[in-house]
C-alpha cells in the first residue's frame, strides 16, 4: 500500500540496529517498562540510556519517540488480567497524524468518487487461519470500503506516474490534504477540516502540484500552503479559508491565477488572508489573466490580500470587505458595486476607479494614483468615499455619474466642495474639472429680516458677503456654496438663539406672502457667531431664497 510501518522496539534490540534504518523507519514506538513512572513527565531514556539505539543520534532529537509503551501490568475495567498501556508524545491531532493515510493507488487519472482509486476503497481480505493457531474469538469484523473521510489524511502522490484527480460531484470531507499530482475540483465540494494545532502541523493542506477550482465547486480549508513553482488556478466557484500562504521561490514562486469570477468567504474570525510565506527568492502574486475578474466577498467576511494583483482589472462585488494591502500593478482599473473596497497602502488601487455603490475606503493618502479618475454614482450615497487618512489624496478627475465635477478639494467638511458623499478626516484634491457656476440667487428678505450693508465678495465657487451683524440686523447672507450635484449650501449669519426660516419663490417680485417656506429650514443658531446653514435643491431655472427671522432678538 506504499505505507511505511512504525518501528516498535525495545532497548535491547534498538541498540543493535544500524543507523541507516532510521532514515527508512523514522517513527519510533518505544517499549520500556520501568517499575514506577509518570508518562506525562518522564521519557523512556530516564531508566535506560541506550533505549533509542540510533534514533537519537544527531541530527535526530534527543527524545525521538512518537509512542511509548510504558507498562505491561496495568488494569482497566472490563478486561481481566494485566494489559499494556501506551502514551503519545502529543494530543489527539498528533495521534490522528499516525493513522493510515488515504492513498491514491491508481497509476492513472480518475475520479475522486471512484472507490477503487483509493486504498480505503479496496475490498478487505480476512487474515488466513493456519493449523495450530487458536480459533479467533467472537465475530471478526472487516473494514467497509469507503472514500476518504473526516479523520483521513489524503495523500495524492503516485511515484513514477503523472496523475490527474478530478472531483466533479458530491460533498467530500477529509482531515488533511497533501498533493503532488494534479487536482481539478470542477463540481461538488471538498472540505478539509483540520485546524492547526500545537501538536500537529501548521497547515491543513499543501499543494505541491497544480490545483484548479472551477464551475460551481467549492473548497473549504483553514490554512493552505502553495509550494514554490506551483499554481492554484481559480476559474469559478467558492473558496472558503482562513489563510493561503504562497511560498517564495527562484525563479518562480507560488502564485494564484484567476481565469474567472470567484466568491471568497472566511472560515473563522470573519477574516481571510492571502499572504506570502517565509523563504528566499521571488514572492508570489495573483494574476488576473488580462481580463476583469470579480472578487465576490460574502457578507460579513473580510478578505485581506497581502500579495500583488497583476494583469487585468478588478471588480469588487458582494457585501463583504476586500482589503488591498500591498502595491498592486493591474492596469485595467477597479469597479466597486457592493460592500467595501479598502486601499490600505500607497498604490494599492491603481488606475481609474468606478464606485457605483458600496463604500470606497481609502486608508492611505496615496492609495489611488494621482492621475486616476474617480467616478461615483449620479447621486452618491452618504459616506460613499471614506477619506480615512490625514492629509490630501490627489486625483485627476471626479465624476458623479457622467457629470464631471469641479477642480479643487472635496471632503466631508473644510474643503472647497463639501459633500455628504465623503466621510473621514482626509481631503480629496481634484486637479481638473469644469468651472463652477452659481444657479440660484438670494435676495434680501422683507422686514423683520434684513441683509444689511454689503461690503464686497470674494471667491469663484462660492459668493462670500462680508458684514457686521447686530440684533437690529437679525439675519444676512454669508455665502452660497455650489455642491455641483444640483444642491447649494446657503450660509447665514444672524443673532445667536434667534429663530429663522427660509422662504423660496421663482419670482423675486411677488409679495412675501406668496413665497413658500422651505420644509425643515427652521433653525436656531446656538453658536456664538450666529452662523447657520441649510442645503437647498435647485429645481427650477431661476429660484430665489430669503431667510426671515421668526424671533429676531431672543
């Protein structure tokens, strides 16, 4: 079956074994029965130094045993007489590592679901009973042929042959996977259940050959290592994981090649990570294959990508969050239609960006390229772009739908153009754009609201009217800010604690009694300056606004 047995031996015999044996039979089950021993703290060599023979010669460990038969005179319930008892140098996962693995034993291609391709799928043969042997006691139960199961470590490694294993259907659950052939997962699901443990391996699966995930298939694994010079091809389906490690190598590291759209899900802690492993040589990457590939991150999941993404365009879909955590070189641009896309470091989102929905989170002031265009929805949602950095991110152009917005700084507040589409403390500097124009007019209101003496105005985007305010001049225009999305922010200065309301009319000449109060515009400035604001929507080719003091002198 291609399985090397463990060596069970005591000190008398181990001391006579020649050293080369260890390389063929490295796993040692030591038999040593001292009169009194605590198997949790002692070792076989405590009572007999040469117990291991060559198994503890350098560079082998000083305590090389995997299992220790430490007594032959113990008692347990339901068995009369003395019995042998053993201890493992580890926990339950350690013991499972020494179960007979599930091996692919066919020297050719085949389906995962064909029993005869596996050692576990062979029809068992009862041991022969020879003359002079005692008759077996009780019913002799033989194993049932089966596909690899939840406690099986699967090994796809056929010496002297090049084999392709295909999983096309069914739900397959195994413990670990080591593969050095080719594996195509085209349908059904493969769940690798092992979670790294202190007494076993740090990975659940090792790909030392090409693996393809495609169609509607799904693969679930906690920690996957892709070895250098190997490719993990993603052509479709769902990949659920905690960590994927791409091993560096020279001249070729491990890499991920995408030739289709993928759904990504996290296995534990709501995070999934693709990263480079330790080692020398070139580091791995994700190749988009020269086309636009969708990263569909499922709701509640966060996918952190610490390897470069190259050669194509990226489409972020799904309600989860995609974190781009290294400088990327794909040149086809980025689209965001759902969830959150985060650029965490400089250059992490190259090219132009279209964010029609969801949240674009910029955690670096240079996450976008300075020559990029950023296109948002025609009426972007509040907080559509989170400027989650200090300082200023420079881009070439900003669009709301097909409308190019004005040059200048854009932000949630404190910029030339303040807009609810932006959140965070940073500024977005737009270097090109059309000239702003003001499409609404303000007139002085009738008594009791007067605008006072105008002292001049400055600014090309917003009209600034400077004046001094007393209680007798209870309200006056301070500025008009064109938000370049059909809305205008009107800033007034009045008397603190006075109450004001805005009225509107398309005809400035009609009596004030014919003007209409703007819904929700009643305001009481509570700050010491008397400044207050209100945003209006320009719904006509000509619209006039007046602010009237309802309670002019509090």
